[in-house]
């Protein structure tokens, strides 16, 4: 190549499977997102706390969005493909055909979604064993992890599902298998949701103790006996069949996958922060905490509070008239009614505990419910805006709660890195900056926003870049493909107010547990 010629551009495709849609992006070597597409996926709720999807529907959506983002691109320049997804459970038979995870026998619905809470009895029994492996998942296992769901299938769908099953995949691993034909599992999904240990592997005694000794007997072939780190290249890359489905070339490198939130961390947390006045400059990456503001952590709770309010139709009409989202309209409305005080002070007598669907972290208590104190007879738009503000604050207070639990366990966190849909909301970001002080001693924390808002997709593309061999390590790819966009600093003058709000926040859950004890007292 002569000195005047440039090397051909190299591109990577990242695919992210969320709760309600599949998204894909074309990303270049410097982490710039060049094309984006999304496509909805079906969800079923056949009964309360049962949430199901179809792996075939999900794969079809992956194909639609991937074809869209590579239109007009020389396919020879696409070097790698990476997947991330929710930690839902996919069930296939020995020939890799879908099996029903429902009493109706509908094999199309072969995915138990991450938020499914059908296995309450099973998770309680698992936690009662006090097995030592539980210390690696926070002391108690969540109902949203895979072991209780597997036990539920064995106890409730023995003939139609369990006895016929040949493969149980975490959804990210299903996608990488679908693309390559390789059944290897990602270390990420197995450690986070399946009790696998990077040092010791599977613990036979745990599976025998909880009644799932079947996996020990077949050497874990159904749940994974080949485990690879995220970003590792799988087999011979994209199979001819998958290449046709996705609109790519056979043989493109495909990476071992990640859970969606972890992909967001990969896409945002490795950015070079020099020159932004941050404490974490020069500190190890472990001083950074990535907050992925997606459906599971944020949107569902906020949507629930806003859409259930009497003033929601009025809000919708006014937001539509201004061509705004309802949340952009609420943010501007809060600015109108705050008068001379800081906007956050509007919730001085309104407090929310946001665990409407149980607590995942740090309490892992599926019985917890949402709480609101300070309700009045008002049902106007001002009341809705302030309730929305209190809910946003509650999510930020929950982030502080998690962070303090991490500090108590020995971590040292100096900076928050936010990505996901709600990182586009300036109120949500500022509340996180103002509220996340530790032990009443620091005035919040700076929040770093990525240059690319779709950091989860950048993270998935980073996996593909690593699998392609274009970068020597995940760390190198993160440093080259993650970039700081904006830094939001806390408002020091609001510290005392949010420390008080945090004290009330902790009292709410303390009181809820007291109420439960009273009602359960014979």
C-alpha cells in the first residue's frame, strides 16, 4: 500500500436484545455509531408474574435490524459481530427446537423472561439451603436467576418440557449459538445468573442439594460445559445459514456474548477521562460505577407512576401538541412550578420507594413493594410532575443505596458513568449527580455521559471487535471505542436536602419490613 493510500475502514455490528425490542448498530474502529435500527419483539403474560417470549421471534428481529444497519456498506469491511441480551432463559429440545415453558403447551413461547417471578416457591427453598455458593450472589438468590426457573420447569412441566429438553441457554448465549452453531457459554451469564465460578467451575453439591442433580449426571451438557470469556471468538465465525439470515458474509468473527447491562458497562466505563477534572483520572477502572438506565432499572417504575395518574391524558395531549416526549414536557413543567427554589425541593413532603416488582439489588428481596408517602387529594398536572420527580429521585436514591453497599464490601467508587435511554433525560442525570453521596459525607458524585448515547450497542460492537482480532484485548478496545461526551457535576448546595431524603428512603423500606412482620405475627 503506497503512502498516500488509506487503510480500508473496519466496522463492527452490535446487536442488543432488550425487553421490548431488538436494536442493532454499525460501529467503526473509533466507536462512532454510523447506523442504528430497532424492531419490536413479542411478549406474553399468560398469567400474573409469568412473562414469556419466543426465541424464533427474537432471532427474526435480530435479522431485520442487522440487515438495516449494513445497507450500503461493503460487507468485506465488517469484521466482527457481538450480541448482548437480557438474562432470560431459552429452552430447546435435543434437536434445538423450541419447547413450551407454559401450561398451554405453546412451544413458540419457549423463553422465560428475566422479570418472570413464577418461581417464588423454588427460590425460597433454594435460599433456605444456605448453600455456600449463595455468598457469590449477594447472600440470597433472586427469583430472576436461572436455578429457580429451572426447578420450576422440572416440577411443573416435567413431561412437556423438562424431560424433552436438550439445551437451556441464557438468551445472550442462545444468540451466539444461533450465529455460529457453537454451544459454548459466556462466562458473564454463567457467573451472574447460573452460579458458575470462574475459579472452580460448577459446584455439584449445589445442584444436588436443590433437586437439579440431572445436570451433574450429564456433565452439565445442557447448561454449559464449555465456557469462554466475553469477546472470545466462537468457532469458525458466522455460519452460512446465519449469514444469509443477517445479511452478512459467512466467517465473520462472532464473540462470546454479554448480559445487556454488562455490555453497557463495556461501552461506557473504559473512556479516557483526562482533561475533564475527574477524581477517577489516573485511578483504576474499578473506581468507576456504570449505571445502565434501561427498562429493568428505571423505565418500568417511572412509566407506571406517570401513566397511572389521573392527569396523564392531559399530559399526553400537551406533550403531543409541543412535539415532545411526556418526560421532556414534565421536565419543563417542573421548571415552571419550582419558583425560586431548586427543582428537587418540590418533593420535600413526597417520598417514593420504587420497588414495584421486588428489589434486585442490594437486598434481593422479591417481596418488596412500591411505597408513596405524602399523597394529597390533588390530581392535576402539577401533582403528576412532582410525583414523577419523586420517582426519579427514588431511583437515584436506590443507586446511592447500591453504591453504599459496594463501599461497605470494600469497593471504592469515585465516579458514575451513565448510559441507556434515561441518560438522555437531563433531570434524571442531574438527580444522580446530586444524590449519590456516600454516608452523608460527600456532596454527590460527578456523572459521566458517553459521547455515544447508545453505549450498550457500542459495548456489543466492542465484543465483535475483540473477536475479530483487531484489538489485543477487551481493555484496548474499550479505551479506543469509548469516549466521554459530557460531565455533570453535583450541586453542592443541595447536599443537606438529599441527605435527609436518603434517610427517609431507608426508613421507608425499614417500615415496610416492620409492617410485614406485624401482619405475619400470629
